[in-house]
C-alpha cells in the first residue's frame, strides 16, 4: 500500500479562518496543500488535484450549527497510517470519540470527521 489517504469524492468545507483550518487539516491530519489563496485552500492526499476545498467565502463567524456539512470521512489504506494520524491528533490535543469502526473528531468549526 502507498500509505495515502483515500477520499472518494472532492468536497468543499466552509471554515471561519484559513489559518485554523490549515493547522488542523495540513499540520495535524497530514493533507498536502495543492493550492492556497488568501481565502481558500485546496488539499489532497498524494498528487490528486484536490480532495478537500476549504474556504471562507461565506464569511461565517461561528460554527455551522446545522447549516452546512455535518460530517465526512477519510478512509486510510492501512492500520499503520491510521495509527500515525491518531498519534498526531492526540499530540495536538484533539478530542477523539471511538466509533464502531474507527473514531470521530471535530474540526475547528465543529464539522465531524470520521
């Protein structure tokens, strides 16, 4: 296995700040930046054009609170990759909730990531 994250579709997530989103999705989860602007980041695992688009275009100042994407999931190719990501999350102090399969966390804007 290549150790890369698998995302079946590209999604767009509206965040309050690009800096906070970058810290979470790039520094903690390990996604790579494919393109960055002042108000958007396009992130991917590997060389794909992007798996997740993060933006501040709706100028939200509070968590979505039921008015946007509620959750999405990552599929990791092997247990070793998942263990590495979990260790980074724990080191960053991210709260982890166990699920029947895997675990769930919340991004800085309260969007659940499984």
